[in-house]
C-alpha cells in the first residue's frame, strides 16, 4: 500500500481527500462556482443562478431533485450567493478567527490546573571547549548550565550560532531572515542580567529560531509564500513575547513551505542536513533543518497535519506537537483554526519540556487555549505509567504485488504501469526495511522493563474528516484565491494550495459540520483508549498521524536510529509526495502519544527512552 493510500503524508493525503470532497459538494458553493463560469462564458455582468446550474450542482453533490424542487430553490440559493459578496466586502485579515472554538476534551473531562515549580535535570559544568562550536549540538540543559555559571556568555553563543547559520544556509536554505540586531541586543541584556544575579531560567541566553509564520515586530513575516515576501506584522506573537520573557534570544526567522505546506518556499527548497539532496520535509522545514545542523539551540515550529512530525523524522530531531489548546497561536499565521498547533523542535526531550514550560498557557486572546497545567519533573517515576502500542501497526508488511497488464494495453499504458510498479516496489522495499527499526524499538522498551499493552487504533473514517482543514484554510486565504494572487505561490500543482483552495470552495457547510460531528466521535473513542493506557507507542506514519491531529492529542516524535549502508536507495528526485524516502545514513523516528494535556507524562516517558537508546545524540556531518 502506498503512503498516499495509507493517508500518512500530509501533502498527498490532503490532495486526495479534497478531491474526494468534491463528490459530496452541496449546492451553494458549487452553484457559485458554476455561476461564475457561466458569467465568464456569456460575458455578462451579473451572476445568475438558473435551473440548469442547479442541475449541474446537484449532480456534483449526488442529490436528486425534481423540476418543482429546482424551481423552489432558486430564490433561496440566489440569496445565499448574494450573502457571500457581503461577507467578502469585510476584508477580514488572516488573524480574525471564526466564532467557534475546538476543544480536544470529551464531555466531563477534568484537567489539572495547579502549577508547580519545574524540576530540571542537574547538569555538571565541565570545562568549556577551546573551540566554542563543539557546543553547537549540545542540549539546552548543558548550554544553560554553562551560561548560568558564566562559563559561556549569551553573546558568545549568539555569535557562534549566527556564524553557523550564515555558513550552512547556502547549503541547506533554512533562513528567511536573520534577526542579528535584535539578537545581539538581547544577548547583551541577558549577560548583564545574569552577571547581576537575575537568572530567568534554563532558556536565559539560549539562541533559538522561529518558523516564519510567527510575527516579530520590525522584521518581515513572510509565511514562506510568494507575494508575502515583504509583509510586516507590527506585533510580536505571544510565543515570541514569552520566549523574550524567558531570556531566550531569537537569532533567525526560519523557512516553511509556502503557507505551511511542504519544504518549498519562495527562496527554494530547505534541505535535510543528513542528505542535502533531499528536502527537509515540511512545513516546519527550517526549524527542523537548523536544529539538526546545530545552528540554533532550539526552534519553534507548528503542525496542522504532520508539519512537526514529518520534518523531525526526516532531520532526526525531537519534536513535540503539544495538545491542541496548550500553546496560544496569537500572532501566528492561521491555516486551520481547529487544528493548528505550535510546538518545539529540539535535540532532546527535556529541551522540549524547557521550551513548552515557557510558552504554554492562556494569553487571553486565543480562546482555544485552556487553563491547564504543565508540570515538569525530571525525577518523575515513568515506570508507574501504563504503556500501550498499536499491535496492528507493527505487523509484518505483506508481499508487494505489481499491477498486471489489462487486455488491449497500449505501449504508452504499459510504460506508465511499469513505472508505477517500479515506484511502488521501491516504496514497499523501503517500508519493509524501515520496519526493523520499529520492531527494534519494542525490543528496547521491553529491555527497559516495560510491559507493552496491545491496544487498537480507533477505526473511523479520518480521511473523510480532513477536508475541513482545507475548508478552513480556503477561508483563511479567501482573498488570495478571489483576487488571483494565488498565482504568486511557488507551487502550483494538483496537490498544492492554489488548487486545494479552489476545490475547497465546493465543500459544503453541511458536510463541514458533519465532519466535525464525526470528529466528536473520534475524541470520545480516543478518550476511551487512554482509559486503558497512559502512553501509546506507534510508528510515526500511518493513520494515527491524521487521527491525532484531528483529535488534538499530543505527540512526541523521537529519533530512532540511522538507516544502514544496506538501506534501499532513495528516489533520484524528492518530489515531496513521500516523507519517508529514506536512504543510507538517514534518520528514522518513533512516535509516542498521550491523552490531552498529559504532555508532561508523555515527555517523561520519551526522555526515559532517549536515555536508554541515545539516538538523539547523533548528528550529521556537514563539512
């Protein structure tokens, strides 16, 4: 089964689902599109809804109408269509959210609200290396201990990371804007405060990078998209404000695929430090690449449907997609108000905890953020947790069966079939090879003394729910589509935003609501799953990736080793349609899941696994 069929890759999966959504399109949206087309063909000024157009729209929707019903609908449908224009005249910016709020908790659920002082791992301060770049891949905890002890200054770290960003950006293309002036001023202030005994915590003096969908006052916020290169938003995102307050130092605004899809942005394609011939995946392309390359201490990315999971896997990082509603998105580009999540991409689990500690909690603006506690305790007894795993996801992968020739096949059809068989066979071989790392993870957990509990992934039509993402995204960028400025975006293929936004206009309000009702069932069933266990271990790709982005459960993506020299070779061209293309010497990952707002327990167990395996200590050779 290809990845597209499994629904694991955001880019190909969304394209597939939105095209499927056309089948269920209902009349108003379809009629509007058809009426526009009729207007253009006739050269008339006014849009007119006719019985013939209603027939065409009904055919798209699979709805059968009598002649009397069609006639009866004309006035009502025309009224709806006129309302579209009235709303559009409001010129609402991307920052205006809908008047509804998604909640990942089932009815009656209670979250912990009492906040305790975090307990971090104690780090021994050793001698500082003569070459400061030996600290480039150090975890935040080690950097923090050196800064706190004044063995290394914030200015030294800032200059070291700025120099590395400049050195490796020509190779990896992960920087959109360096924030040098701001960073140096922050570093100078941090050193002065620490010298005066005013230490703010483990992020004080630590350089970091922001995915360029976070607004930073005085700098462009490009969203990675052509047509937005010079956009300046005159505010700091809440996450930026909170990291400023923690004493962290913003050194760069990092790349993302255009409007948060993939790793292609207006300046090119961000690259994977382990194999620069490959993209870094996306859409948190720059944060993942820069962290893996040792060019920032940590980074903040975002995920709607795989945008932390995929690049963290490709680049060998530790990525945390927090519970939906844990981190405020104020000042961040909106793609899907009910699915967007901001989270850290780091070199280790406790680094993620340090970043989350600084950015979680309500800001009084993002109404989706719940007053829930994040209490990190490095001494937490992870052995008290019940650990489950999706047994079905670890079953042996079946034999590949190529498609057979059909009677009357032409030479052109034969060539296309053989090429498709070759691609699918290669993808199958990569999945078979990679599964050894998933199975090795289960063995490693058992060696840690974990008793794994077999659980079932709740079975629901998750793919049928995902068109609501593109419906929200199409609304967020309605003006882009309606003015034709979508032609400025870098990518213009069938699975890219311009086409997806146009297709989403045929997705009806009724079906959007039905998909959200199905989502309620998913939340209920996943809540029952987490009554049985505290943590679920699973391969990163597969149905869970889509499901948990819909339900809002937190996910921790962990490096799980490097492919050996015997690994199947990757495709010659990385077309972005398969995140897990592999190749010798590239990273693999493992994902762990938890119930909503149980992020601290999730991180505690993930840290135990990292300490037992050490895969997070591996880093690429860049020179």
